[in-house]
C-alpha cells in the first residue's frame, strides 16, 4: 500500500528529501512520473491510464505535502521502513488503507521506476 500524508501535516518538509522515488511533493506543486526516476517513454498509472512520463499532473493537495501513490513503494527495496514516516515529527505519514499492495507488487513498481 502507498503511504499518505494526513491533514495533520505541518508542512515542515522533512519527508520530501527522504523519499527514494521522489514521490513526495510540496502542496500545490505539479508532478510527473519522470521526476527523480529513470523512466523514459510511457507509464501505466494505477487507474490504467497510459501517460507520457514527463507529463505534468495537477497537485494532489493544495494544503499539505502529498505522496503520489503511483510512485510510492513504501521504500521497499531501499529501506526497512518508509522513510517519510520515520522522519515525520507529527506522525502524519501513514499507510493508505485504500491501496493495499504486496511486497512483490511494491518491488515490481520500484523496478519500473528505477530501470
């Protein structure tokens, strides 16, 4: 499952540099799959849409930092635990109950993002 950032976020920014997938963005910032990854060409998002990896997408939140679920691997393959949650001073980086993924699925996503 992807990690989400709750409304309790204080916008400190501690989580953003810790993400090995560049999946964390400041509130209001457009994002793309290509940001901080080695992906080229197209990418299939979790909803089944195929997008150009450099295509900019609307921010997920205009209020607090946010995590792009298509890029979040819960740090599987990089660290023992999600680094955003480990450094968050207010414990607002939590598992997303709507996105359950196995370790194999998370490793597969990591492989697609870091060719």
